[in-house]
C-alpha cells in the first residue's frame, strides 16, 4: 500500500465515527511527514467514563491511547492504555464539549502538551508493540514506556500498558501526584466545569505590567460612630373599663376582726373596747345581787 493511501486510511475510522456538522472536533487531514517536532499531548476526557487520552505524533497523525486511570509517576504502576483510532494533528488543539449523542460525547480539556523524543526507531517499535520515549511536556517529563499486552493487537480491543521509567521524575510514594496537582487546562487555565459551561478563555486578574501603573489613591479613614442602642418604649397600660351606671357597685372585701359602732363607721379602738367590757361586767353583777335579794325575801 502506498504511503499516501496508508496515511489517508488511518483517519477513516476517526471520520466514520463522527458527524462534523454537529461537533466542533476538527475533521483534519493527514500531514505527510507531520510537523518538525513530534507533538505530545494528553486530553482529559469526561465522557461516559472519565479517562485521559494519551497522544503521540507519528507519520502525520496522532497515535492515541485511552488511559483509564491517567498516567502514574510510580514505576510500579502499570496503567491500562487502550489503543484507539488515529486522530488528526489539528485535534491536538481541541478543547471544548462534544455534544451528547455523538461519539465520545462529553467535556475535553487539554491537560498537558509538549514534544516527545523516541529512543530507537519509533515505527519499528510501534509495530512491535514496545515504545520507549522521553516526554518534554509542561507537566509530565522523563522516560516512559508503552507496551502492548500479548505482543499483538486484537481486532476488538488493543490493550497496552503505560509505564513510567525509574528516573529523577518518578515518584514511588505518590504516583497520582501530577493528577492531583493539576486540575485545570495547560493552555487556557480553565477547569472542566468552565469548559462545560462554554466560558471563554481564562484571563488573569493581575493587571498588565506592560502598562504604566498609576499610584493608588490614599483612602480616607472614616471613624465609625458608636452604634446607638434603640430606646425602649414604655409599655402601654390597659385602659380601665368604664362601668355603666346600671351596674351594681363592686363588693368590698370583708375585713377580718372589724368592729363598727352605731355612732361611727370607724372601728373601735382597744381602750374603748376594754371600757365597754368593764361596764357590761359591772351591770351584770348588779343584776345578780338584785335577784338574790328578792329571792331572800
């Protein structure tokens, strides 16, 4: 098969799965010889299942693997990387949302980008299923391996393993350090939520240093006045109910041990009560003596 025909057929699967009238993904064209530098990139893809699309430029297209758990910096971790269809070079700049119902519908973030340097012949290594290369990315660096499981590809599923070499960029204690540290786009600085909402490119809130900055004006210090407490309003006493003239007068409570005289409505004093008691006793004695004298006769 001629080289031009082979490059054209490498994108047939990519174009057959997509409706470019409904998605913003680039249709792309195979570039003979590719770019001067071999591009490398990782796109964080929140589709049916969150994964990381690992792409290496080779022979005018982007060779692509879907890494389910993302790349690990721990050499002991062997992350599953499912080989998928080739993507056009233009796809390396795509960041946005694929509509629902389309192939791979979901949010796509450009998580890392840079170049890659193969160790040995990349075409022979790719055909044998054992690629060794060095990444020069913004977030991932150092030597890596892509190894096909079983040595040969399968028509249904082509499983590979992405493995980090034990070098100065490895991290045996925390393999997910890069995934935890970087949660925004490597180019626009947007989060997955901002990309899904369709927000424009992220801009720093820091002022442009190229322009001459004006000195800040001194703010007037205003003394705060003490807050006045609200005055308590006096409680309103209930109004006395007016008594109708036909109503009977209210009864006065009975006073205990209250003695009234016939001459005055005031109670007797103690001395007056004693005098009255003595007088009654003397009168009773006179009556008794008078009765005794009558009986003796």
